């Protein structure tokens, strides 16, 4: 059984974990705006990441602020669920059409940042025929961990959390303007993921 079922239960305890993390980093990197409340129980860290195109971005300011977004965790050497997740999300990208990169922004963040450099991620994007509007991201390991916790992508059992093979197969979706966040299994039907995403996208819901 996938022990990631405990992930959401861990969100309530995330504030205490963040306190220790913030103390170690002196509070640096946290998004200051009140709208930067994380998808879980802690604020989004406004840390620096790098896209598969080598572009430097800030996690909250550039990727989330004022946007409708999707996030999932992956790594290029994953031989388990990652390739299937990527293929499924590529179908989602196709269903979204020209909304991707215009009103909806897709993001995949590596769990192996020391191995998955921008060049490695770029090769992965090309191999899987990923279109524009979907960024694959890497950064410092401690910053990736902070992002995972802010999105709720972690297990309350530290041993399980350290095991990449058991990483969550979920997609976090949100609308920063309205502070609406939800999740869907990345391996479920793409129509279900799309319907879940549309639930947080008020602009699309108003015209559909």
C-alpha cells in the first residue's frame, strides 16, 4: 500500500516543521505577501529555481503569483510512476490547448536536483515531446524540500519521505488570485484532472 496516504495528514503539522526550517535559514526566501499562503499550512517559499531552459525564476513571484497553476514532483531517472505521470500530464496539456502558457501554467519539480540540472531536464522535455507552457524545474536541495512542504508533497514518516520510490503521484492545482487549491491523482483519467483544474479556474468556469 502506498503510504503517501499520510501526506495530507501531515499538513496540519507542517507549521512546526516550518518553524525549525525558518530558524535555520533565518526566515530568508519566504514570500512576504499575505497572498503567498501555501497550498498546505505554511507559506510558499520565494526561493530561486531554474527552468529546463536555464531561466532563473522565483517560486512564488514568478510561478504562482496571480496565476492558475499545476505542480507535480518527478525525477528523470525514475523508472516507476514518473514516465506514466508525465505521459498523462502531456495528455492534459493537449486538452488544455492554448490555455497552457496563457491562463494555466504547468510545472514539474525534480526530486533529484543535484542530478537533474537544467540541461538534463531539457533533454527529458525533448524526449517526452513536452510543449510550451510547461516548465521543468530544479534548484538547491533545501529549497526543493521547502517547496515540497508548502505544496503538501511529503509524508509524515521521515523514513518514507526520504524514499524517492514512494513519492506522491498527485498533482497540486491552484488559483492564487482566489486562494483556491486542490489535488488530483496524476494517474487518473485526464478528463478528471481537467475537471478538477477547471474547478479552481473561475475565468474558465464562467465561460464554459
